[in-house]
C-alpha cells in the first residue's frame, strides 16, 4: 500500500485513485455485506469544508477524521525521504474504510470501530512510508468527537 501511495504522490497530480488494501466479504453475505479499506492521495479541497454526509461525525485525529454509519476516513500528511519533494509539498494521504449498505449502523460503537480500523491501517502505511512523526498519527486512535 505504501508503494501505491508513493506512486500516486510521484504522479504529480493533486490526487490519486484509491488502491484497495483489503476487501471483506463474509460467506453468503453478497454485495450488501462487503467492506473495503483503501488508500489514496487526496486533493487539497477534499478537507476543511465542514461538509459531512448524514450521520457522520468529526474526530480529533490526523489532519482530519470522520466516521459515520457507512465507514470512516482518516486524512494525514506525510513528509518522508521516500517521497521526493515532500518537505516542500507533503503527501496528503487518505485512508478510507467503507461499509456497504448491509453492514451500516449508526452508533458510537460502530463509528469508533471504523475509526480504529482505518487508524490502525493508516499508522502502518505511515510507518512503512517512514513519515516523520508517523504523519502526526498517534499510536492509539483518538476517539474524541470535535464540533
């Protein structure tokens, strides 16, 4: 996954297509029971807008973090010797955990579980990329909602 993020960064575009780290599909669940975890380079305008889908909440983690009934997203920036020019232009990395309709549920426990999944994978990607200060990600997920 770190190689895919590096490739997206080195493309020079302001964003990259998401590359799937894993897909979960319990036996007999069909498409409505699937979940996926993806990483990409996000565009500068993708954060800081305050726009959220229905049921989504903001959390105090990374550059920005959101979780809701359909999954969780964690945005962070990475300065790394693996990413040429990142000192001047940090890589903007997005980890997204997506639940398909059969798995969505709106509860604090559900949102926190999604954030924990995307945090764990994002921290592993940040460590593999050798991001300074792990891209600002804490060792344990911060599950504190922000306004």
